[in-house]
């Protein structure tokens, strides 16, 4: 008896070619449902509709087609169990040798801007996942294909071995389970968004490998890049205009750069990242001016850096970018003459990403035996909520500068200190074991430019020593969360030294 294949696919890529090979090369008989059956029929291929095979019509507007014993019995029957084969014979059920199924485009549907809940619900596949899971479970006796990229390999298995190997069938089964798992996860994530649950009782994380990376942080660590949805969003939606393949470290630093540049929308801004910390961030009258200020903030550290710009790259900016070695540059766009200029540095990775402001709503960190999830630190600074705790009040210019420094400080590894002037970072103290150490590093980097500058601290000052050190270097205003038991000591020191001190009431630890 001819072998039997069940084909029911939403994505019809490669379907006709596969079906024709099954029929003409390997004498398969085909059963199918709905649009898949019509597509095969239009191609002149012999196919029996599932409704005709089962003797039960499609009902509920097509919601019930393949949920039938003649389908699932043929999929789940174990050929080496006599009772299973007797059950098939008694119920006139043929064993199914191949199941080709992919699922309704749920993720593509919910990606549409105006999709309704009802529209999304209609794109939740029921029969497809049931068949995929059943066929994957019974891989010892049949093959399941859920991705068009598997078709050619399956046909090669038939050509070489007549029957696909057990190893191949098991590999296909794993892909089937991964497919249904990620599909269910996408549905659950979507429905969670319709609720007001910030962190659900069950948190699932799945993704499809977008790209294998050469290695991770170090050459002996394997790494890969995954995207969480079928639709390209975030960095998966970026266009690489030139340069080498992106590395693990590139992507980590690019995301750090994106988070900083997303803070600035009202004027051109640039940031240069090294090891996830900014070595220079600045705002300017033009994007070229902003980049030049960011570069001059720390030209030594900028060498080999990651640059993010919040305006398209123009010729003037491109010219400046080619004057030093950079790993990556990302901007919302790139003008044609700028592309020509950047091509002189063919190895630098240049990306465009129209939306640099949208990022993940949570952060996930793996720990032994599990993982931690927290809401992203996306709180927007509001100077109207700040408390001026010193006798001296900030001028509008000083307040604007404090806001700039505060926005940058939020994205520096704790303990974090940022010194700025003229909307440009002058010194950055990052990741030190004590805040005094970060203050000293930032002040040393700023040098004489600290005169008249402002200082931002991501956490409160537990003692007044850092305030006195900052004042001695010429700092005129400080912004910090406040909340220390000894806040009054810091306030008193600031008053005695003529400083402005502002409490935000919010801290920004970043580990």
C-alpha cells in the first residue's frame, strides 16, 4: 500500500515542490485540508480532502477539521504494537507516514498595529499544534516537518535510505516540540499584555536562532543570537550597511548604547560605549557637533568604541567617524553621501535602526538553578519631582545640566558617577566597589574641566566626604537620589561650600 502523507500548512513555501516529489518519486498518497488542499489541487496534484478521508465535514467555520480519530489514530499508532494495528484495522484507519504542518500566523497577526483581541484569538491554531505534538511524540514510526527548510533534507533521506533514519525523525520531532512551545509562549505573552500583571506567576522565554556568533565574550565561549518573535524587531530589524559580522560583545554594547541614546530626543545626541559604559555622551546643535563633543570627552577610550547617534548620519558626521577606529556605528538613518564616506572604513560595522527608543520591558539574568526577572528601568526623569535641598537654588542652565548628567548616570555601572558641562560628559566613574572611588576616577578624568561642572551619582552619598572632594575640584552642583541616614551631613557640607544639591528620590543602580 502506498505511503500516506498529511499536509496542512499556513506557510506554503516549497509546498508544491515537496508534494510533487512525494507523489512522483515516492508514490505517496496525499490528504489535506482547507487552503492547502486547494493549492495542491490547483497544481494538478492528486489529493484527498481530510473531510472526505474522515467522513466528517469541516465544521465551526473550519475550526474543526483534523481533530478526528482517523487522523490522530493514524498519527499515533505504534507499528510494533499489535493491538494498535488491530485498532487501526477495526476502524478502517490508515497509518500516516508523514505529517507536514505549520501553524496559523499568530505572531504576524498581533504585530499589526490595530489588531483586535478577537482577530488575534482567531489566529490561535488548535488542530495544527495537536497534530504536531502527536506526530512528534510518535517519531519512532513517522516523520513530522514543520518548517519548509526541512523539506529538501527529508527528500534526500528518502532518496538515500528509502525511509528517513530514526536520528532524522527524532531531530524533526524536537523541532516540532520547539515550534509548538514557542507558539504557545507567544500566545501567552500576548494575552498577558492584555492583563495588568507586571510580572506573571509563570515567566517563559523562548526565541528562534537568528544567527550563530563566532564566540561569546571570549573565544572559548559558544554564542548565538536569538529573536523572541517571528517578526523582526529591535536589533533584528536593523539594516547593516557595511562591515564585518556582528559579535556577541558588539550586540551587548550596541544595546547599552541604544538605551542611553533613547534618553535624548529633543536635540542631536551621540554616545560612545566601551564595555557597556559610556566614555563620552553629548548633545550638540548638529549631530556632527554632538559626536565631536562626545569623542573629545575621552578620545583615548573612544578608540575601538561603539557609537550611537539619535539623528541620521550626514557627510560631516561620517567624515568625523572615519578619523578613528570604531567597532560599530548605529543611527536611525544614513545619507547617501555619508555612505560613500564611511565605505573608506569598510570594516567598521554601520547599522541603521529607525526605532532606537523601543526596548525590552524586562531584564532577565540567569543564576544557578533558575533566572531573575525585573521590570526595565525605564522611568522618565521629571525635574518637577526633584527636591532642592540646599540654600543655593539651581539656575535653569544648571538644572538642565543636572538632568543631562542624571540621564547618563542611569546607564553607568554602579557605583556610578558622571561629571558633565555644556551637555557633555567630562568624567565617568563606573563599577567601583565604593562611591568615593568612582568620584575620584571621574574627577581625575575631568581634570581642570571640573571647574563649574555638575556631578550626578546613581546612589546616595552615605557620608559627606564625596561632596567635599567634588567641591574641592570645582563642582558647583550635585544631583543624587538622597535617602541616606546621613543626608543632612551632605546637605550641610554643600551649604557650607556653596553648592547646589538636588535629591531625585529615585536611584538607578545598574549591576
